[in-house]
């Protein structure tokens, strides 16, 4: 099986030129790096947790699409929140993108996220 780097201009490039890929496809799976609420031009979504979560979901969707997959193929999501008090508002936006059969998931509060972000989400999806 061949390891394939996934890249799209429809999602932000690796944060500050850090050494990681937007995603890697391998073995029938797509491993998407954590996405912040930053648009493809590098601007943080204005507003709060809802707006940042929406941008994260758009980024994830664009990367998965570039890999030939979609949010409906996500099997595992890991969500990092700067404040667990944002859980409900995040969950409302997230649920709107994940359909009636959402993936397995873990959610954590962390001490801080890059650029003062409120949320970061990474996913693993089935390819195609």
C-alpha cells in the first residue's frame, strides 16, 4: 500500500510552515491533521466557538474531498477545546455536519491551542 500526501488550497496550509501534511491517505484510511478555525488565507474565523467550529468543519470537508472521501466516511474524531464550557455550542455545529450516524469521538479541554484558537479537530476517515 502506498502512502499518499493529501493537499488542497481549499484549506489552510500547515500552521506557520510546520512539518506536517494536511492529511495522509494509507491503507484505506485518511488521517487528517488537526484543523483550527482558520480559513485557507490564514485568517481566524471571526466570532466565537460556533464560527470557529464551522470553519474547522469546512476545512476538514475540503481536505477529505481532496482525498476522495467525505465527512460521512469519518470513523473517529478527536476534538480539542480551549474551554469545555464551549462543548454545547461546538456540538450543535458539529452535529449539523456529521449526520445521523456520527463517528466515534473523544473531546478534551486543553491548556491552549495555536493562535488563541478555541477549537481543533482531527479525524480519521475511510477512503472513498
